[in-house]
C-alpha cells in the first residue's frame, strides 16, 4: 500500500506494574488509511498499550502523538480523534441500542437533530437499524459487538481501536465483524488499530502487522513480508522430539526433504503463525515455548 503520514506515533513507551515490566520502550506508528494488527500472545502487552494510547492508563515514560500533537488524555479534542472498542461488550443492558449511542453522543457534545441523524447513520453503517429500539440485553454476542463498534464510531473518530473484536464470537459472527472492519476502513476511511491473538484475523485484515512479545516489538511488516522472511513452504513431521517443522523457499526442495523423513508428513504453505513462532519462540495462544524450527532454501 502507498506510504501515508502517521496518524499515531509512539516513541519509547514503557510501563511496569509493581516492578514487573509490561512494556519495555516500544516504538510504533499507525498510518492514515491502514489496518494495523497488533499481534501477540496473551500477556504480551497488547491491552496495556491500547489503554495507554486511549488515555485509560498512564505510561511510565515515552511519548504519544496524534497527527504530530502530543497526546493529552485530559484534552477532549484529543479524545475525539479516537474511538475505542474494548474487549468487553460494555453496553448498558437495560437501555436500547439507540439509547446507548445517545448517551455516548452527549459525552462528545452531540445534541438534537445532529445526534439523531448520526445515530441513524451509524446504525445503518453497522447493519443494526432493525435493532435500534431493542434492549442491549436481548442482542446476540455478534450484534452486541456491532453495537459497541457503532458507539465508538458515533463521533466520527479518525482512528478506531479494536481490542480483540472477535473474541468469544462464533465463526459466523466473527466473519461478520471482519467484513464490517474492512468496510469501515475502505469505504469510510477509518484507520484501524487492531489488537488480536487470532493469527488468521491479522493475516486477512491487516495491511501491516506488529508482533509484540513480552512487552517488546519482535517484528513489523505486512503479512506477506513476515511470511516471506522464513520461506514459502513448510514441511511438518513427527520425531522423537515431538512435532517439528522445516521451511523451504522451493516446493520441490520441500518435497525432496519430505520424502526422506519418517512417519506422517505434511507439506503446506507458510502461515503467519509460522512467522510468529520463528520470531518469538512462542505459540500465539498460550505464550508457551514452541518446538524448534529450521529453515532450508
């Protein structure tokens, strides 16, 4: 994708809890028009980062700038530049979808006909017009997620923070959230900062991925670039040490090597999960030590 100026710039961001380091001086940028996936195992520092970038938590050190201006979480104008979708569906269960959005609009200075128009526009954008007057408690998990996204979009933010947007959803609802994310980015021009531990979510949605592990940035690049860094084809096999994987640039070499290996063999294309394991030494779900991997070309 073309290079755009950064909407968000982070330099040397650090945070510790009771002498335990959560973030160790990370640098990152979010460019205008992109979907940036912030990918890492549980406990890697993803949510801590989002909480700091959205003003819910104070960093110990480091700078955050939005469009070149240092971020002040007490400045209402700065907060209007961002919309936040937290991990939890934190709607007021006793209020309707429209009432939840209306309260949010009041907090951002929207009133009267402007607020009513914006509620209708936003609900149409996320395909929730039919649920407008339905109590939040009556919505399915996927519809609640859309309502939380609608609320975050109500005040026209330039950046939308999606913190684990499809966690806990069934596959159909997850695909619907993915489709909505693409539409918001491409049709509405919203830049998206996506935190996730779902490898496939980052692979199919993101124009660029930042891999974070133990509070440090392990790698940055497009999904294709990160995968190309370890090879094109993977050979999976079992031995006395458990499951192992070899990586190759050429499929013929992969097949040649596989023919000489004992047991059950599988040849497949390299995935983003392979890149993550090679770069961090951990699996995405548990953060546990991964089996040893080698690359051949």
